[in-house]
C-alpha cells in the first residue's frame, strides 16, 4: 500500500515551520509574483532560497505556485523567475497557464511541473492531454468524484493530487470570472475578492424565494475520515488548503492528516477521534462537507447562513441585564477566548472574553454546564447561541509546540573501531550516505576500556541537531580505548557533511531552445454568432454571419454550423460535425475534428495561442479579461516569435458567464419557463440558469465593445456576438 504525500499550505515563514513540525511531506508556497494567493504574505527571493533549504533539511519537498495567467509583457520576468526557482532546487512548480506550461517544459525539460486545479482538469481526457504534453502531476478539480478519480488513476501515469481539507471554491476553479467582472480583481490573476462569500438573494420572476443570505458560500472540506478510500485507489498527494490561514491552523490540520494516513497504512483504519475533529473545528470551520469528491448531498454542501468561521457551540444566552449577559455553557470557556453571539434575524456580535463572573466572583475559566456572566459592549438577545471562534489555550499550546521544532530526521549509523585502524563512521538518511574517518587510531585500553555502551551513548547524542539515530551498528575489537572527544567530533563532522548534502547548492540547469510547428493563417474579417439555444438557429438563417455556434442538441448539415461542447464534462462523448471547445479534455477528444476554442480556455498570451494551434485548434478565442493593449501586444509577439499569422477570435458582445457551479442552487426546483436571478447588496441582478446539470450565473450587465471592427486592424480574424 502506497503512502500518499501530505501536502501543506504555506503563506508565511511561520507557517513553513508549522507545516514541517506537523509532519508534512511537502509544502506549496508562492513568491511575490505569479501566485494565485496574492494577498498571502508570500516569500521574497531570498526567503524562497531559505525556505527551500530549510525544508530540504527535513526531507520536505517544496512546490512553488506560479499559477496565474500571464500576459505577453510579463513573460520575460516570468521565465527569469522560473529559472531562479529551478537553479535553487525547487522540487516542482505549479502552473495554470497552458502557454507558460509549454514554454517552461520545453525550455527546462528536467523541471517538474504540476498542473494547477486552475487549469480545469476534470476528466480523463484532460489528464491524458497534460500527460502527453509532459506534466508530472495534475491537481484535479475539486468537483471530481472519487469514481472518476479512480478512472483517471487507471488511465494515466500522472501523479494525482487531491484537495482533502479547507475552503472550497463554489465555481469550478479557473472558470470563475465573477470577481474580475464585478471589481476588476481576477481570480485567474491571484486577486479574487471572494464574491461568493457575500450576501445574495434568489428571485424567481421578481419574487424572492430564498430564506438565507449567503447562497454561494460553501462549507469547508473535511475528508479526514475517508482518507483510506483515497489511499486505496492510489492518490499520490493529499492537499490541504490554507495559505491565508494562521500557522496554528497549518500545524494542527497537517498533524491530524499525518496521523490519519499513518494509522490507515499501519492498521487499515483511520484512527481519528471525535475530540480531534472538535479541535479542527475550533481552529477554523464553516461547518464541514465531504464535497463532491465523496458525492455529498446537495443540502450538505453549503453554509448559506453565514460565510465565516463558526467555531464550536459553547453555550446559550439565558439572560440579559443591560450589558451583563448570562450564559449556560455547553463546553469549557476561558479568558481571552473569542466568542460570537448568533441568532437568526440579527447581525452576529463577536468579542474576546476579558472578564467572566460566577456567583459575582471573577473567574478565569468555567466548565460545561456551569452558568457564567460576561460583559458585552453591544446588545445581545436572549436565547442567542454562543460560538467559540478562538480557543486561546489551544492557540497557545499549538504555538509552543511549533516553536520547539522537535521534528527529527532518522539516520542509520555504522561505526568501526578496530585496533590499529583509524576510527571511522558511516551515516545514511536513506538517500545520502557519508563516510568519515578520524585521525585517531584505535589503541588498546591501558585502564578502563571504551565499551559499546559508551560508544552508543556518544554517537546517539544528537539532541542539538535535527537527526535521530534509528539504527546504530558498532563494529569493534575488545579492550579498546577511544577518547570521548574523538567520538563527539566524528559524530559532529559526519552529520554536518550529511546536512550539506541535504541542502543542495545552486545548480547548473539544462536550458533548451523553444520550438513549435505552426500553420500560417490568412487574415479574415469574420463575424461569429453564438446562440444560447438551438431553437434560435432558424432566426440566424440568411444573416450576415460567417459562422453560427449552437449547443449540441440537434444535428444540422450546414457547413457554417459549429457545435458548442459544454466546458464541464466528466465523461466526454463523441460528437459529429465541427466543434467549439472549452477545456483541454475536449481538445484531446476532438483532435481530428475542425476545432475552435472559447474564451473559457483562458488564453492571454502568444504561447497559449501557439500551443492550441499546434494541437489542432484552428481558431482561438482570447480571454475576455484582456484589454485592447494586451490583445495588440499578444498579436505582435506571436508574429515576432513565430513569423506567422494567428487565427484569433474576440468576443465583442456578450452577457458573460461569471460562474459555472456543480451545486444546484435551486435544490431540484428549477423550471426553465421562469426567470431567475441573484440580487447582491448593491441591487445588481445576476441571471441564473440550470444547464447540463450545472448552475450558471451570468454577470449583471452585458459586455459590449465599442467600434469592434478595430480588432480587425489589430490582426484579429473573427468577432463573436452572443445572442
């Protein structure tokens, strides 16, 4: 049975120490640029070098996220950064951008690349595509069910990485434009504003039909009790979300998943107690779900009541006298704990417990079933629930453990002490082996001989180092004498040399010239009509459009028809005719057809265009997140790099799809005859439909380009109009 990797999130140096102390096998982190968590502390280049070396001392791998979309003007800086990481021994980089993936892989062929969940790999064909292009690992979409994970495992040799704990995106990753469309903060560029955690109301034909406010706010993922199922199907890496979380969170989650994996490997059971789950809840939770990974029912996936940390329930308000609040406890409470008063219909009230009374006396702690009184500045209602959102003692204890840094690296040592020969030692960590000899020549004992016990006591004295002597073999003659200083010096020297091997120095890297074969396209001035329903097709007959894109619901023989393949397909079926694709799985499936690609492919640079053209995509639609200058720069760069004309499409009139969601916001009560929309706190109305068993949320306003014909002058071949 293969032991999967525990992969922990690191958003700061403190979290790096916490993850390693918690028992992780690998960490993922970001530098100051190109990471999808731009608002984490992240690492300077100097800090990255330190982090890589520090982790490698403990045998922990480091994966750096370079998983934003990249514009042409940024490519030189991006590649310089990748070369810096590769030179300084990063174990892998994580990439979303398909063009940068191809450029990096061909330029640095021995650098390991992991495919980010932002690349939207959610089917077998998508995994097979990135495998054929040279990826080492794929981080599957969080929506991928376990039976499909197994199918992908059985049909590729890729390493599979699965999210197992932490916050969930409600939209398919890489397919969410809501933050970008509303406020210009792109999730594809690492600056998501978390629009999904804001309040919304659901309306049907202008009648409000929702009860709760946070209709897009998911629960947190927690699969710790099901880890055995992932181990059984051969998942390679178990990924914990949380680069924005505090170090204590990183430590505790890592530690408990470490325990879950080790207990299952050793006993066939996940040995996690209810008390330990409770500790997880205290550190952070929005209520838990097993997610789409384990086919969670629709009503167990969301926390629509509130979007923030709910902690654990510790009591109920049983009396209020002005600012004095009487609470009956259901769990322990201590001074400095953070609590929140919660009651349906009014705003939550949060505070830290600074004073606590029992029978008129000040106390520092209280226990379950006891009644206490605290002072609250804001008005609290009777019968409100009391949630503990910060456990002061828990954080204090976890911080103390992290600071101790007691993690050890097991080594095997063999010491030889033979009369007339130099004292020698050999140490191995399972990968590296170091041999060292002392200048001291072993002599006969004149008085008290040096025993094996004496040798073992000195050689295993590694307390000031990161090493633990797991196995010690002593090869010795009888009645010998060894100065204790010689033993100490030899142990110290050999362990220092071992550490030097574990911390690799900057290396020379294999750098290759990028090459790709491309077709030269003629310049055209086409107009494309994209229809939302195939019933609209007859309306378009005889129009001035060069091509019509329709959903694949009905087959037409007209040459100007292109069928729109859904961008989410866990199982891709064969289709007739020319196709319009939106994910790499479809590109792989329909590689022998006449293909064009939609803006959901997130193409923002010349290398992405080139890769798709080389894979058989004859016309490439650019991302709607690009501005005119970026489009102009892309075309100029493409022509300069490849001396060819690309075949590009730009969307000039559309109601953009802001999110595509696996969760059914209608709970099975959707009726296509009705008009539905979400209304935000500013009064904006977002159209919502069900399509292909998915929820699709549109932006609240159309995106219309003024004077669209200017794109022909820039070198674009086709303009797309959405009906």
